[in-house]
């Protein structure tokens, strides 16, 4: 949403496609944002990282020692796959690719000057320079329509087979997604990224994960207590009571 606000003024000069799920030669790839200008396409991988990170060609390292993959690795694969797809569509437009870090609290140390990334302080200036005055032509609109038709909205349903008893239980950190096996109090620190986690919000996120993975299973307080890991059942019950609508009564009560 923050990135959408930053590029709002570009709508006069380019076509903007968000969250495309495409496929080329049986390889699926996802693009956060595609900007189709006159004679150029820019793809953007949006990241909301925060805190201090040290750049590495293959990985980033946080101050607390947590390591994550350099997003540019995946972005370059995405760019190549888009270029192949464009060739199949008969389009030879130039493709640029950037990892865009939108969080103003993000700092990246040691990144080369020629790296294809935009830090928070660079975003506005870069896109301001793209105001070329040339508006999208019928050719660009035709390309945008073709990409939209190739979009696969049902892709998330292509999931591997899984069973409830196979899955780890816990509530997800709202920053990095790591599962917290135990929880207590209103806030606690994630052991993976060091983020202070709002336990109530994390419990609701975990319940929503269950509803996505098991849409035909009833959401009950007993079931959610097990699903969320080791924690007090009354905490789960309060979230269910406040955030959902109860149906039935007694042992047959469930929540929607």
C-alpha cells in the first residue's frame, strides 16, 4: 500500500499491474508490481524489512545475527522468466528490475552502488525522473491485457497434500512468520527476528491460517488452542469471542 501511494502519480505515464502470478515453461513466478512505460517495463519486488541489515551477494545479515536470502536472487530469476514470456508474446521491450525497500526504518549497509535496489530515500526521486510525458500507447495496453489474461488467480490453491497432524503448531511472528511454540502475556519477543509480537494479533493470524488450510473444519476454542501451540485456552477464547461470531452452544459451539 505504501508503494502504491508512492507511484500514484505515474498512472498518467504508465500502466500498473499488481500481484501477477504467471508461468513460463512450467515455471511459476510472481511479480509484486509491473510498470509498463513507453518502450520499457519495470518490475518491482516490494520489501517491508525494517532495522539494520548488512548486504551480501547471497544473503543479508541482521544485527542480531539472523540471516535471510538476498531478495535480488529471486528477482533476477523473475526478470529472466518475464523476458522469456514477453518473447513468446512477440514483445521485445527492455525490462528493468528493482527490489524496493519501502519501510523508512530500513537501513542496508555495504550495498554496491550499482545494485538494482531502491532504498526508502531513493524511491521518490527515481520515479520522479520517469515522468517522460509519453503516455501508454495501444501497444502497451495490448501487452497489459495479455499479461492479465495469463494471470493465474487460483495459483495459491496448488498446494501439496498435507494433514493436520503433520503441521507444526504455534502462532506466527507478525514480522517474519516464524512460529512461536509458546506464548504468554500481551507481548513477547520473537526468537528468530527479535520483533516484539502482539500476542492477540498473532493468535488471530494463526486462526486465519487454519481457516485457509482447513476451510471445511469447524473453528472451535479447543481446536484453536491445540493449533496455536502451548498457551492458555482462555486467551484463545477471548480472541474468538471478540473477532468472530459464535454459532451453536455447549460442546457444539464453533466460530465464523
